[in-house]
């Protein structure tokens, strides 16, 4: 019988609005959880970048990480804290570092998911190195890029094998455009991927632990309009398929927070992007969907901290491959993958925990998202991104979209 404090660290970059809301809601919840005879409280702190001794203690039980995918010092501190101090962190840093989009395409093909035909091509240019020229002279096989494009078929997309945020992604409709895009690609290593044409839906499924949000997504729109404001727009069976797919992907790679993009063609979902180390979390992108993210983040992080969840760095791919190699329909394989994924995320225990300990979150969040703290968090983020003459306009735009969430979903989600 003891009073125990569990600490959650926020490892942040340019994040402004979501940490403000996360911290404020955690303070309002003021949790005192009775678990196993102990009383557990939760504290939240922001993680600072500083020199560290590999032998030093880690003051956190859980870290919500937004830096590992690009900031080396934080990445190495997190790796050290997992290995030495048993830290639990959102997303396995070794997996995030190595499982770029190319790897995720290959893995999902191995498991039998529908991924559009995808090739990798050597880069147009190379960074100079001592052995580069002799290697290329001996082993670089000349190839006809146009022939590769013809084999894949148009339209297709050229995209960096490890990229994000749509950087370097080019839609290509013919040989001339393919050569032009390749000539401009520099030293980037590129995938070519067949376009899913025609398609009648483009959905981004955000997964945070065993929680999911389905969003109609328009990559051609301005950033503040890419996440459409639809709600409950998918038939139940298709929503379940996307949720199962996202759960399996995240369990397979050891990711707590990731988004999966799929395009629907003739009723089937083709997976085009599902390795996102740092998913959108800002109100200026998510707007209507922002409250869902904050609530999902609170639930999963509190569960992980309160139950002293352990980091599992073993990915156990052999269990998935044993299912993939069976001569059974894909639906049966998927059911097997889902069983493994649910075990990894302790789904039943998580759902019981939320029902027992976090039943008041919906009511507290409903009031919070109409608060001045919420309004100020929006304004701070807008101020960091928009010209001064647009601050008022966009602050009110995003505020009104959050209030629309409260009106439609807030009292019952």
C-alpha cells in the first residue's frame, strides 16, 4: 500500500498547442488511481535537451516523443533510457530509425496486404566518397528509366523511400514527366509507385495505441483543409478493416502513434503510406479532429504510466510470418495478425482501465475545449505559422471547428 507518482515526459520540437491542452487536461483530471492497493498519481514534465551521463537515472516512466525521427541527441538519450532505465516511449526508436517507407512497403507485401506496385530506383546523383566511382564503374548497371515507368504504368508517383510531409513527392503521367522528376531528384533515393486510379476514397487512419480516427484526407488542399470534417462516414466493415490494418502495422513495427493512408478502389483498400514517425498533432492541421487526438493521447499515456507498461523492443516478426506462410485466405491471416497485435497492445486491459479509471475524461474534455486555455493555445500556434494580418481570422476558424466537434461529438465520445 503506497502512494506512487508516475511521470510522463513530453519530448517536443515545434509543438505548441497539443502540449498546452494535454497538460491542462491532465491537471484538471487530477488523477488518484487505485491500482493493486496503491494510489497512483500522474505528473507531466517537458523533456529538455542537455548532456547526459549514460549511467544517470531517468525521472520518467513514459515519454511521448516528437523528436526521435530527426533529432539525434534526443534519439540517443531515449535509446539509453530504454536500455538502462526501462523507459517506455512512443514509438520504438530503433524501428522508427530503420523502418522507412520502403521497408514498410516490403513488410506489408510479405504479410499479404494490397500495396500498389512499387519499385526502387538508384539515385540520379551521389554524394562524393572515396570508393564511389570504382563501385559504380564495376557494379552500377545501366537502366532505361522510361522502360521502368512503362512496366509500372501511368499515372505513378515518385517519392523518397524514407520521406515525409509530402516532400519530394511527384505525380507523373508520362515518360517526359518521369525523366524530368528524376533529373531534379538529386541524391534522394526514390520509390516509383503505381497510382491507384480510379479511386473513390482517400482515408487517413490515425492510430494511437488501440484507438483509431478515420479522416477523409485531401493532400491537394491547403494544410488547414487537408483533414476534412467528415465524421462516421465509412461503412462499419470498412472502418474495421482500416482499424485492424493500422493496429497490425503499428504492432508489427512497435509504433504507438502512427497514421495509415489507404485509397479505396472497387471496394478494396490499397495502402500507400503507413510509416509516419511524427503524425500531425497540431490544431492548425487537425482542427475538428484535434480533441480526439488529445483525449486518445491522454488515455494511452496514462494507461502506460499507471500500469508501468514495459517497452518491448522485440518485434517477433516470425509470429506474423508463420501466419503469412499458411495456405489460407487473407481474411484468416488478418484475423491472426490482429490477435497478435491486440496482445501486444493489451487491448482488453486498456479498455478495462479506461472504463474503470478515466470515465470522467469525456465530460472534463467537453468543457475544456470551450475554455480560454484552448482558445489561447490555438492562437499561439496560429501566431507561429500565419502572417500577422491572418492571425485573428485563422484563430477563429480553428476555434469554430473545435466547437463544431463539441456540438457533434463532444458530449458522447
